[in-house]
């Protein structure tokens, strides 16, 4: 039985690596600024070194997100959530909330600041207006997050 589990484990991660490297056929990917993509990869490395339960969960979310993004130089798209952009989102059927995705969140920043190095931040980065995605909560429950608007910079 242990040998079978070992083979499943090895297969699952080798399949992941093939998808990450584009070896498993075409995959629909969302464009994201190259800087955001590289920051996510750095977060992934940081999580991989951790034994903290929350960071292990975040690691899986980042890993999946990286498989669904395509880094693009000098990308500016009015309808994509990226770092430094203000946007509005809804969790489940709740109220519309304002957000600002940042890589360097500081204590005491205003409400609505969402660290990119968080489950919500990683889930939102690269999402399009109108797109809905599952939002894994730290308690293991799954909610839904929808981007309702990306606010244009003035």
C-alpha cells in the first residue's frame, strides 16, 4: 500500500510540473504583469520553506495560480486585478467591497488594503472583471469571490 501511495504522490507532482512547464497541451492562461508573476514565484519559494499550516495552504493556492497565469511585460489592462490597482469584489452574495492589492502591506494602512501574500490576494491577482473563483478559507471552507469592477487610475 505504501508503494502505491508513493507512486500516486510522485505522479501528482510530476503532472503538476508538466502543466507548470506547458508540457500537457494548451491551457487557457490569464495575462498578468511580469512583476506580479515573479513576486508570486518568490512567495511560492518562501512558502515551500515553511512548516506553518497556513503557508502550506497558501503554497498550494499559489502553485495553482501560477499554472493559470501568463507573465507579460508592460501589461496594463483596465479589466484585470493587478498589484497597485483598486477594484471592487464580492465574497459569496455579500456586499461589494473595495480593495487595493499591494505587495508591501504595512500595519495601519487603510481598510481595503489586501496583501498579495495572502489567500485572498493570491486568489484575486490576475482575475478579470466578472470572473468568479473559489476562495479557500483558513478553516478549510470554500467560498466564492467575484471581481465586480477594476477602478481606472486617474
